[in-house]
C-alpha cells in the first residue's frame, strides 16, 4: 500500500490531504468526487472530476478523466499529459496543488496514513449516493410537517430535531443544537437529547469558521490527536447552520457517539454516507426554520409600526396597492393629553416615571383608535392622530359616514376609559383628554423619504381636526367635531345623532373662514349627560347669542351654571362686560388665541 500526498504548489510544507492507495483500486480525483475518493475541495483550479488514478505493481497510473473539459491540464515533468505512470518519490501538478507519491509509505500502512478529520461543504451532499431508509424518510417528512404546524417556533423545533436524530441515528449517544458565536468563541446548548458528555469545542468552532460539516474520529493509537479527547466518545460530527445576519449567532447540529467506529475502506468515519446525507438534509431544514423564524420576528417587529387595518389588508393585497397614494374621504381624530405638562415639569429625576405614564396614556389612545379599526397616523409628544376612510373599502359616501361613526365611537371610548383611569391612583391618575374630529377629502398614503417612511393623511381636514382639539379647553367640551361630521351623524340614524350639540360659529386664529363647531356629548345613559331641559335652555341661549340678543342669551345661559356646562361658560365669558352685541354682529365668535 502506498500514500499519495497533496501539498500547496508554492508552500510544499503545507499538506492539504493524504490518501492511502490500495492495490488495483481505481480512484477518481477532483473537487466533486466522494469523500472516500481523492477529493480536492481546496483548489478551485481542479475540475469536479479531473483525473483517474490506480496504484498497481508499485506504480501509480494517472489518466485524464474522460469527462474533463478542454483546457484543464495535468502537468508531469513540466508537460501537460493525458496519461502517465509515476514511481514513489515522483509527482504531478494540477492547478495549485502538487501530488507526490510518498516513497516511505510503500508496502506499509502507518497510522499517519489514516485521516481522522473530514470537512465537506453542504453542496457535496449532492455528490453522495443516498439510499434512505424508511425511518429516515419518515423523519424528514415529520420535520417538514412540524416546520409548518409550529409556525417556525425555533426552540420547539430544535427540541424535536434532536430527539428525531437521536432516534434515527442509533450510534449517536448525544445530539444537540448549539448556538455558536465564533468571534467570541462562545458555545451554548439550545437543545439536547441527553446529558452532555462534553463538547469538542474546537471542532465546532472550526466547522462554523469554514462553514462546512466536520467529522472527527479518535483512535487509541494516536499519539497527538488533533482535538482533545472526550471521555467515552469515539467520534463526533458538527453540521453548522450559518447565520444570515451580522452579530447573530450560528446554529450547529452536534452528534457524538461511543466506539466502535465505522470504516469506509481503511478510513474511520463517524457516520455512514446515508447518515451524512440525512444529517445534512436535517441541517438544511433547520436552516429553513431559522430563516422563517427570523422573518417572522422581523415581520412582527415591523408590524408594530403598522396599524391593524393596514396589517389586515397586507394579507390580502400587495404593498404597492395598499400603500398607493390617493385622494380619499376620511375622518381624522386628534387627541391631546391634558395634565402631561405638569408631569414633564417635574424634572430629570422623574423622567422615567413620566415616560411610563405617557406610554400608558398613549396605549389607551391607541387601543381606542385601533378597536374601531382606525389607523394611527402619528404620535407627537403626548398627542395622537388617528384616521378612518383609507385604504378605501367601499363607496366614498358610505366610507365617510362609517369613518365618522367609527371616529366618534373611538373618541367616546377614550373619554370613558380616561375618566375611569383618572379617578384611581395608577399612571393615568389626574389625566384628561381633549379631542377634535373633522371629516372630508384628504390625500392619504406613504409619506417620507427612502430612508424612513410612515403612513399619513394630509389636507385642510387634518389641520381642522387639530384646531378643534385645541379649542376644547376654550369651549369647555371634551370632544369637538366639525359640521361635516355632525351632519353625517345626524343623518346616520344611530344613537350618535342624539349626542350632537351645536355650540358656536367660531373664527380660529389665523383662519379666514369661520367654522361651525359641534360637541359630541356623552351617550344618553352617561351620568354626566345634560338633561333634555338643560339642553333646551342652552339651545335657546345659543340661538339668542347668534341673533345678537345677548341679554336674553345671558338669561338662558346663566341657568346652566349650576351644572357647570363648559360651552355656556364660554359664551357668557365672551359676552362679559358688554351689554349688547357689537354693531353688525354676525354671530361669529372671533377667537383671539389658540
């Protein structure tokens, strides 16, 4: 028996691999041949099947492979040859590799001819003969089913995987899924079949570094084993699943077993070729599960930035259609937290507590909007903006009516929730909320740059909703709506029409046209709701006010003070100190401040 040694062409002391050659055995040489043949995976200039060699009668016969494309040379004695014969001590060159027939190994088999470590890339699985057993096929099928059923729960899948491999490969005493950070040289067990006998950590790190499956067999005759021995373990195998994202740990399948060792030819091996393909296939399934797991996690993170209606639509339509910028009929709700300014003035020492209270308030706002299938358009400090009506789901007129109803229901819910929370001692104690709702045409879609975008609406309606919210303090009402929204509610034939109260025709600061402002009162069953008699008094007083009969307006509105009606106080304050309406008064309240 002789030995063929493969070395680097420029550094002859760098040995890539060496093989024992048995008498009369024909062996193919190349990058794509089987592992127990003359595989040369380190040299890209060597073809998949470059040559065929045979050791016979003390000589090595080398011939160019019949499958070799033109231009792939084999140099012997400095000449490109199709076939030749070499004696021990001679050699030939292919690519960047020198193949030399070792004269010291002729006629004897030494321990050094046995190769204990085998590395191979996942692509090499395709070159192996695979004759799967029924058990292996069933295991692969069950893992694929589990991948779909568990929605790529990585931890659960890892536990299932190690128990499956342990059952199918009976020679394995220990099977684990490892999480590996090669740069930090850290290894953690994610799932394991049994109590660990110890890990061959250097082999795991080397396999992940090379991104190749590694096998290693310990031999009692070895004087200096490549890897430190693990008690009771004769072989180990590691199949890495390389992370796709920077900073993310790799995963690795790790198997280890006791004697006896398998042999392919004279080579000790950890697994049969069928088992190698099975482990590689399972590693590919784990890779797929890990990818799906990462995608699901990324999708979940992104979905937190997308409103519920948008998330639902994305399951039915493509993003190009969902996020298309277009004109739409929408209802816009602005809500602003009252009492947060005092909280912010506490100082830096209590910033975290203030932040948590603000987060709790925004959560209540968000819940009220999304419960009515609204879209969160923006958060600005302690304020939130939501809208309804885009993306469009029906006719424009129907959509706008439904949008206004949904916005008012959300505002009602938010008012009640904050009122309940404000009475307690929790993070929302002492808070209230002013809200403005306006309806009409907007431009809706994606807004921003290529680096960062958001969903939003734009138009006069958005500005009006914000103005109405800012007027709630002056007019003394929690929820103000514009005339378009009020008219739609009155015609809606729902209980919401009974909650609409006309307050005033106001001219906000900086605006050229007056706006008729309405209040969305609490529902009729609410304890804070004004009685019908009181509402009739206000209606009479407000009408007299707009007609310029301020003396009569005072007489009606002053009878509202015992119930603390905010809009009545606002109109009385506007008339304070003036006996009668100014000459030419048109009924418009000119607001002097925002």
